C-alpha cells in the first residue's frame, strides 16, 4: 500500500477486515481430521462428507486433490498428519487456513493449498506474510508453506520475507529439506476448541465496550490495520489526508491505537461525529485525551479559537458535508498540522446524501481505481 501525497489532500486506501458481528448463526467447532482416513475415501463426495462431520464445509475439490498428492511424498501414518485442522476458519477476523498442524506445546505448521500452476507468486507471498503475522502472535514457533499441486511446487518465506520454492520429487532433495524434516518430526494433536489456542478475541477488542482491555494493550492489530497504522505514523508532513476504510470494530481499534501511540510525543485531537459515548468521556476526563464532537470542532474552526494540535483525526468522516471539508481545508492549509479524515464512502444514509456528503463525491469517481486525488 502506498500514500499519494498531493498539495492539499492525500487519499489512503486500506482493505479492512469486515466482521459480521450481527450474525447470530453459530458455526460448528472444527475438529482435527486424520488425513490418512480422508485419503482412503475414494471420491470427493465422501471426503467432503467426512470433513463436514468435523465442521468443515468450505473445502474445494482442487484442494482435496492437492492434499492427497502432498501425502504421497511422506511415509504412511506419520504423527503429523493424524490431527490436522482442514479449512480452519476464524470468523472474527475473516481468516481461513487450509491446513493447520498444532502440537501439544502449541507449535504450528501451516500449509496452504493452491491448484493453479500459474497462480501468481506475489499472492502466495502476500498470503504467507499475512498468515505469519496472525500465527506468530499465537506462538513464536510457526512454519508456513504453500503447496501448488498443479505446479508440484512448495513455497516458503526466508527470514527476510523473500519467497523461495522447490519442486517436490521423491529424492534426497526433498527428504533433506527443512519442510520434510519439520513434518516428519512433528506430532500434531487435536484440541476440543482450537479457538482457545488461537485466541481470535484479542483481535476484536472495542475501545468503546472494552476500554480497560484496550488501555492495558491487551489486543493485536491485524496486518491490514497494522499496515495502515504504519502509514499514518510515517506521514510526517503537514496537510489534509483522506483515508478510506471499511466500517468495523477493527477500524475503530486501529484509530484509537494510533491516537494512543502518537500521544506520547504529539498533541493529538480526535474528532467524533455525533455525541461522545461513555468510553470517550472517560478517556477525556480520566486519561487526558483530547476528544471533541464534530459540532464543537467545527465551531472552534469557525471562531478561530482552537489550540494548536500536531495531529487531528476525524473518525467517520464520510458523514462530513462538502461545506465542512472545505472549512477544514481553509483553516488548516496554513497550519503545521496533519489532518486525517478517516471514513467509509460506502456508508451512506439519507442524512449524508442530503448534506452533499464529501466522500460520496469521491465514490462516484472511483471506477476500478482504489486511489483518487481529492479535488480542491
């Protein structure tokens, strides 16, 4: 992801994880599968039925074919493949792992399955990096691989994050490889509920409903959130920046984490659209945060009576009107302040449309682009 700096406004994009918090459907807990029992079933229908009994309903025929082919490179009945989580889904963060091998001391081997010989290597690398980010929060001992069955190629990352690969053959090149030796020396186990091990709840902390947890730092940012945070912190030039995000608890956590980080060395103002909630009032009263509802913020701009801030962050900026954004532009264009307007252009209602929502004018010009220079 890159930042395009323009004279007045910059547009940042960020693919945010969408959390379906309102979904009341409870998915079954996925149990570990014995890959040898799976391989003994002679057709994909029977294999999917076996996995469905264990809570998996998403695996594709190509992945089953690739899994069966991968097994042929190992001796029968090794301990690593007797308890494997197939298609393990973490709904809180919309994350799925094709194969997870977990030991009793919580070491993890992750193997992703691909079936297209021309599958782009940059996507392989991106997925391995994402998986490493998540799993390394759970355990320091994690090994990650991607097996492309059509290309018969195995990928992994070097310690510096470079993608390397090897072609699988029944020879000493394979048996002496770190991958083969890691699997052969691994004893996987099944857990009653793998979520206890992976702890997905630490990625979905809300500063509003779990303020003590947030203030103690008992949470983790997902890679897209962390990437955007890094972009914001690296933006040191004054100016107004528009940031596109998807609306979710993850977005709020990222914003408040950025504010908490910047406050150590900067004067930071957080602008909230609407009345402040109880958590925000507590942050102001007890912890010295500078938080204003947008009406007070805009009044201070109009009266020219606002103290200096190094950074101003406006959350839910998609609810600002064109007139309000222009007022913000005029006020800050000659000031040494970074202003981040963070919003989701897709979040529109009758009020925002009636008020000539500024972000809506961006949306109409998107086309297939993700980055747009905002008009002056």
